[in-house]
C-alpha cells in the first residue's frame, strides 16, 4: 500500500492540548496536554560547550547523555505525572499563545505523538497540521523542514485552524464557507472572519482572555477564600473545577442572589487526595462556577488593563470586514443550495461552558439592534435626510425621468419624483445573529481537518517531498484553499 491509499495523519497542536488521529474518524484518537517533561540532569549534560569554553568531558559522555535525555522524555499527562512524582524532571511548554517557542522540544513532541501514540510510520502517511491564523510564513518553513527532513513524510498540508473549525460545523457537503470563528483556546483567543474559505486577515481580532485565564481566575478566587487545597495541586484543581462545574450565567446579579438564597443547591464540593500524605481534602465551589466564564463578557472583574467584552470585539471584527460580507458574517441565509446556515461558530474547549453560546448571541444581538436603531434615527434628521434625498433623486433621475429631462421639462418630472420617493423605504433592515454551538466544538479544528483530509482534493493540495527537494522549504509558506472545503 502506498501513502495515497492510507488515511492521512491529522494533528492539531494547541497551546493547552494536542489532538491527534487519522483522517475519516469522527473523534481524535488521543487528546493530550501540550507539555513535555525532561530530566534536567541528562539534558544539561547533553548540551555542547559554548564556543571558546573548555569542553565538558569527552564527546562520548555527551552523546550518551543525549541518548538518555531522549529516552527520559515524556509528554502529556505522563509528563505532568512524572513532574509531580520527581523533582528531577522539569516541565516545558513548546507552544505559548498559539505560537511555537521551542522548535527542538516541538520536534521531540511530534516524535512522541507519531511513534508512541499513533504508532505509525510517517513515511507511509500524508500529514495535515494546523496553525494559528497569525502564524508567520517562517514558522511554516520550520514546520516543513522538520516534517520533510526529520520524519520524511510524503506530503504535508498546513491548514488555518478557524477554516477547519468552520468546516466542522457542517453536516452536508453543500456548504458555504463564510462565517466568523470564535476560537477560544487555552493560550490564545482569536476572532477570525472567513469569506468563501479565505481568511479576511485585516479583520482578525485577538483578546488577552483565554481558557488559562479562566483557570487562573478560579484559582485566585479559591485562594482568596482560603480553601484547603495543597499548593502543588491548586492550579490543577482549579482547572478541573473549571471543566466540571463552571457555567455561563444570563445575569450575574441574579446568579449571586440564587447562590445566597439556596447555597445547598448551587454550591458544589470538590474532593481530592493530597499527593504527599494520601489524606483526603475537600473544598467548596460556589461563586467561581459562574464568575470564571464571566470574564469573557465583563473582563474588568479579572483584568483592569483589558475591559472590552468578547461580544464587542466580535462586532468590531465584522464591522471592519468588507461591507458586502458583513450581513453574511452575522448570519448566512439558508437556501436550497446551502441548506445549512452558519454564522458565528464557536471553537475550543473554553467555549463549552453551559449556555455560553446563548449569552454571546443575546449580547451581540443587543449591539447590532442598537446600531440599526441609531441608523434609522439618523435617516430622519439633519444631514442624513438631505443625503438620503439626494441619493433618491439620483436614482430617480437616472431611471425614471430620462425622457422628460431630455426635453428640458424638469418641473414636470418633480411630481413623478415625489411619488417615487414615497414608495422607497430607506430604513436599515434588521440583522439576524446566529451563534452556532455543536457537541464537537471542543475539537472542532481537528474534526474539520479529519473531514478535509479524507477528500481526494486534499492530496492534490498537499506539498510533496519531491516538491520540497526541488524548491526548498519556501513552498510551505502558502497552502491553497481547495475544493474539498466546499
């Protein structure tokens, strides 16, 4: 069997978690934290001496240390467990804020993903990797070099994460790839408008509120209340509480009142085991349940340096897009040709909070409706009215009164103009807002990649090993939008 007859490998590397599996599957085979644990003693011995400095031991000792460092290397949950159990292992995060920071660690992370998790030969599979919408072209070159040189893959395609997330929301092959993707990851939050499969780069928006900030805020609230949580476990406990108990409230004041009236109904209890003594401990989870996700809608309660709510950023993103795409970005109209209406699509684990999409749709709809009302009020006052009349006059003169103007009888044309303008409605039409939520939005990017990598067009769009050898890593700077995306 050749590589074209085998399913492609799909790997979505996020700041917090990496999703990996094979094209055509509904779910990724593995979801693991994007973190590595390295034995510090081996890794320091394996480092070569600086130029001009005396050599540290002989080359054989350094080589042996390097081999041991490769063997004593862990990723994901295994890395976290190893770090807790041994002080000799330190944690390293190869991706921060959606961008690769340590390429050596990233290469070894991919090595573990391919050989230890997926257990496949990279020479026998095409690969689809994902990237942040703000990734630099040089980053794609580094990725291409590692994949073609180290792993000798036959073909590679690097896809933009929001485009894949948009594709994941469709349940039919007839779809229109237009919408806004709100991708809230553990280390980066991007609002990305997509029109006909192409990212509108100038309108991309990012905010400094991420899933990790929600965890940090929950951790801060628990600490301020003096909950009995072991310090070494506190952040991990906050993360688990966030994933298990947090939800989005429709009204934060009413939510406070509900918790105060019936604490037994709304307060949850977390039970854990202290890693050093094995003793059980418990902590109460109260206001944190709804205050955590609230920082997306009222960020000032967490960070005074950034106070713009998520719904306002989304609206600014759409308003900065080309004018002929804006209405479709708020809501794509269903039709026989495109039966699935998409619009603002949620992606990422931090959008999975209960009622998150309802709150976002409600708050965004308020902003849009306020703009429509303000626009209509301007039409009947001052300069706006004059401009509207002039526009109507131009339309009338060009379409309705050509014959009369040719004879110079302008006065006779005025009654016709008056009757024509009376039938024109210059008011702004209401705009529908639709925020799409679906069960797979936690790994929507990976699923979109799985769908697209299972099409025949995917293999035609990939950069091949032969092309890399002929033209170099620069071919990876751009990856075309292909028919399978539609």
